[in-house]
C-alpha cells in the first residue's frame, strides 16, 4: 500500500487496474505500509482484505522523547471486507502466518512502541506482523519489514513445513531516521539465513543499501536489491 496515494499513480504506471484486485493482504500496522489503504478502498469495492487481528492496534515511534503515531487509523476497517487473522490462514496457494511467540533483539526496534490495556506505552512486540508463504514450484516467503527477525520467520515457516527457497521483502537492517549500521544484528541474521538454505533474496525497503551490501558479501543466497515497479524472474 505504501504510505500515500502514490499507490494509484504507481499502479497506473504499471498497467495494473486496482479495481480488479481480488485480495489485499496487509503486512503490519505501520503507516508506511498501510497509508495508501483509504485510496485503495476508494477505487476497489470488491477485494477481500486480510490482516493480523492486531493490525489496527496503536503503534508509535519514539523520537527525542516524543511518541509519534505511526499506525493505520481504525476508521479504515470495513467489517464487511476485512478478515482478521489470529494465527495462520490458508488462501488458495498461500499461507499467511504470524511469528508471535518469539522476541527479536534488533536494536532498530527499540524506538517502536504500542499501548497496553492500561493505555501505557510499551515496546512493540510486533504481533501485528503477518508473513506469507506462496507455494509455487518452490516455497516463496514474503515479508513486510521482518521486525520479528528473518531468522525467526524462516524458522516458523519451517515449523509449518514450508522450507523457503526464496525470500522477498524488507529485512529491517536499516532505518530512514538513524545512521545505526546495526552491524552485529545483520551479521547474526545472515548466519541464520544461510542456515535455512535460502536460494535467493529479493530485498528492498528497510533492508537498506548497507544491509544489501553485507548480504552480497556474506549471504550464500543470490541477493538482488529490488524497488517499487521492478519485475524479476525468480
């Protein structure tokens, strides 16, 4: 969805008619992945929408002591069209799944918060993050930002009997608002990727240029940096 109405402009450039979309799957409840939702809903009146049951929880980023709202407003939820997923869900050749029972020590998560039942700010556990396995000739794992950690996500996919040959998406190795290179976390994550025998990584967004550089140096998988509008034969 992106964070704005650019979804409409980008779809038009790619020759995609958003009115024809049958399913929309939302990765997690941050506005840079869901800000385009109201514009999609204006154009498309039929798509079934899938997201985590925790998608519309409050989400914040703490910057210089101030909590900035980075969530997707609950007012966008159309109860007739939204399907809220608690654990896993099968849809045609896809399996959507959470990675809820693990924590991730990525230092870039430290500034991200949600609210508890007492309306107090607490560190985000990212139980609103949904991943997808697409079952083709091989299993393809789609991530949003991999806030839960790509190693944890790959392990959960394997527990569901889906060894992932290809990974597509963001890995949260960098941030737009910090120069933190996240060196140790990147190193450990690449070791975990290698452990799961991933054949190819098509990575983007929060992986960052530095993260892609390290993947190309140390990951055993083919690493390709992708951008909005790219088409890749995998």
